[in-house]
């Protein structure tokens, strides 16, 4: 959960200015895509950290954790497909939001690995 907190704190300083700037490029779909891409990335990271903690806990790998992972990925895929199919969000915006979260995860993971 520590990496989640650090990624969330750093992304809060990046996402709002990026959304404001994107309003000048496209008024609705691009900012919403960036926001939802970021939210999907953060929610996905939170679920991953909980699942990893569950794997490292006393119960080890169980069918429940595998089913939860598959369900989470399926729900994420369906949500993204529906948003893009109905043209509610811009695909580039979703990619930008995801990429920011992914990049921050890589940076934080690198820092943790370097300190150990």
C-alpha cells in the first residue's frame, strides 16, 4: 500500500494541470479520458496491491484470488470498451492517464529496488 500512496500523491500534482490544459485542446472527451484513465490506473493498482498482499499472507495463492484478478480485468476491459465504443472518452486521453500511473509505478518501484 505504500507504493499506492506515493503514486497517488505524485499523480495528484500531474493530473489536474494536465486536465486543465486538455480543456483547451478538446473541451469534453479528452479531459474526461485523462481523468478516467488515471482513475482506472489507480483502482487497478489498489486491487493489485491488495492481491499481492493476499498472496504473501497466510492463505497463499487461492482460487479466490485468481477469480478476483480475472473478474477485475474483465470489468476493466468492459468499462474501457463501453466508454470508447459510445465515444464518451478520447482513447488518447485514456492512454495518457494510464501512462502517467504506469510511469509513476515504474519510478517508485525503481526507487524501492534501489534502496534495498
